[in-house]
C-alpha cells in the first residue's frame, strides 16, 4: 500500500511539474504577444518597431533552452493559426510569417534557446549577459534583414537602411533592459537562499 501511495505521489508531482511548465510557456507567449502590440510603424520600412525582441531576449535568459524553444514555437503557431499575437501592423496569420517581418519572427526560434544556452555556460554577471543579449539581437536583425532582402530583392545598402539601422537604438535599450532584469532577478533569487 505504501509503495502504491509513493508511486501515486511521484506521478502526481510529475504531472504538477508538467502543468506548471505548460502554464509558464503559455504565459510567456502572452508576454511576447503583449510586447508585439506595443508597436510603432515606420513610414520607410514595412517592419514596425516593437517590444517583441525584448520579450524574446528576456525569456531566453529566464527559461531553460528547451522551454524557450517551446515557447517560441507555440507563439509562432498561435500566430500562424490567426490568433492576434503578432503586431497589428501586419497581415496576421501565416501571411505575417511569410511577409516582410517573417525573418524576424522566425529568428525567435533560434535566438531564445541560443541566449538561454549561452547564459547557462558561464557567469551570469551583467556584462556577460549584455554581450549575450547583444548577440541575440544581432541574430534577429540579421535573419530579419536576410528574409526581407530575399522577399523584396533589395540591395544591401538599402536593406541596411530599412531593416537594420532603424532598429539599432531601440534594440540597444531592449538589450540593456533584458540583461538588467535577468541579472537582477538572479541576484534576488540568490539572496533568498
């Protein structure tokens, strides 16, 4: 009887952990969606300025690589199915993934788990975290620009002016904010132990 009770308790704790992780992943997609709706269209580019990259970087730092990848996959699936999780300055659904912002969106599948993995490979100090989030931001900008270039057949110089340069000042703020929040969170958790 005791062995049965222990087995049931062990199974229940595994179920509880899966439910908790599922709730964290679902909540994280809500954060990305909320940040996507904080968007400012730019008249000279089809790509709006949003807070999505901030959310992707922050979640990459706070989640394990597996959870980060799952979160990004779920977010993109929600958007592909037509849920209003992408910026409102686009077509929505699969068209948004195949449109001008598709490269930026698809980069999240790479950036969040990469940032997560890199951060877990060494110290979690602010400067190192800043370097990691900067690298993640550059991957997003590169993938976004490459996709937009393929889609529009735009030359390198024009592409840099419409798909990378306009986002650098805002991305610098997002990178610093994500690094500061994650390192502060780790400090708070360390002090609670």
